[in-house]
C-alpha cells in the first residue's frame, strides 16, 4: 500500500507540474505566480499600486513597533524577574503621544489617497466617451463621440465551449478573450459611462486602474488614459448570476492612426450591415440569420437544443403557449423582456431584422418545425410593435 500511495503521489506531482508548465503569463492579464498588484499602464493604476505599498509599509512598521515593544516588555519585565508595574494616572505625555501620532499617521495616509480618489472621479474634459452596458452575460459598447461615433456592438466570451468542458487543452487566455474588444486610442482620456440592463455588474480592468459598478437605472462613469499600446483584460467583478465567470472585458489600445482606421472600418461595416426594415425576407433567410443571432444572444440561457434550464430559463422547443402560438406575444417578450425574470429586453440590443430572424428561427428549429401558427415573422411586424 505504501508503494501504491507513493506511485499515486508521484503521479499527482508530475501531472500538477505538467499542468503548471503549460500555463503561461496572460497578455494584458495576470502573470503566473503573481502576488502583487499589476504595474498598470495608466496614472491612476500606478497611483493605486503606490498607495498600496505605502500603506502596507506604514502598517508593517506599526505592527512591528507595537508588538515588538509589547513582547519585549512581557519577556524582559515580567514579574518572575522581580519587576513591578509602574503606577501612574492621566500621564500628559502619554495622552498627547497616543492622540497626536495616530492622527498624523492617518492624515499622512488620507491625503494621497483622497487625491487619487478625487482624480479617479474627475471625468471632465474627456477625449472619447463610450457607453458600457452590462447584460447577462456580456457587455455592450456604444461610442458616443469621436471618430467611431454611433458604432455599437456586443462583446461576448469567445473561449471555445470545448475548453470550458475540459475536452480540449486550455490556452493562456482561457475565459479572458472576447469576440469584439473595446478599442480606444493610446494616451487619450477615455470616459466610460457604465450601466446595466438587468442586474448589478461591475466593469473592471486592473491594468487601467478602473472599476465601476453597473447598476440598472443609473448612469455612473469612470475614466482611464492608457499610456501604452496593447491589450488589457478584466472581468465583471460583481456576482451577477449563473455565467458571471464568463463575462470578461478586453480593451485594445491602438495608436491614433490605427484607431482612426479601425473606426472608419467599423462605420463602413455598420452602414453595409444596415437592414431595410421594410424588406420582405424569405423564411430561409430569416432562419439562417436567426440561428446566428440565437447563438450570440440566447444560447447561454435557453441552450443550443432549445430545452432551456427550467424553471429559470424555460424551454423554447415545444413551447405551445408562446413559441408555437400567435407571434405578437413572443415579439412583445423579446422587445420588452419579462419583469421579475432573467429575460431581459432586447429592444435596444437588436435591430428589427435581428428580432424577427431569431423569433422565426425559434419557431422553425428543433421539433417546432412545421408546427404552430405564424412560422415567419417579418421585420415590419417588429417595427409595428415598437
């Protein structure tokens, strides 16, 4: 038995060592065996790191000083060595010392911390403003000014499902990669207006020194100025439901020239992708388009099979009341969501064509094909309900 345990222990160590050897530093994210805060690429991030070390050193000095005197007194002046405790009452020097010294220490720590907090909240005179909306479980970005004005998109986890399930090796970017990163220019003050469409999320990128809660019904803002071109990664930092761990944030910082080129490309793509809401689509076109929309927006809750996860996420496959019933109730649900449930409104997240396509897809996918009423929903049907 000892030999068996030894073999198993050695095997475990070898496997652990092999797994550790395969893990590398994450570009723009945490490093292997990192214990300290990131150095950061913004003034705020660097100030936060400096404050951390300054306060840690002060607290360490106080700890060593207080406990050093205490233990020295206990050991060197104990009763067994013949020492007697001093007796005094309301000693003026002691009273002044233990009032003034802590006060000076607190002021010395509070002044630089207050200066940094005030700077963190000063979002005035920004060069670029981006709106970030938290959804279960992705981020939506909209550029409110600058070269990319009116550009908007969803940013969704792009780690393959096979890696999440453990059937394929995990890369260094596991759970920290997205299909559409937030793109900003280097050395520009970027203001991020943060809100949420459902529950409380939190927009956090450590290397940029930013963390702001996204609260439904409130607009809160934060800013950063990246001093170095690169890609920086963060995560939703507020427990927001089942897929909280699958809600990364990726910020790509480009040179001004590259950013302008990216903005022009995005505007052209947006114009090319604009759909005519009055166009009559064929059922095949809507189903093909709807399958992609479903995969990007609905599959996390309702599953690729349409079976959902009742009772929180109802099944769409075989749903005779809504999916196989008249089209109007389903259009209303997708547009406005369902109060008190995890079904969020998609009125501002999808175009009329995308909503019509995904509804048509659910009415013709799985075992729903050939069943129910209104198998095809046109964009004009959605426009009429807005």
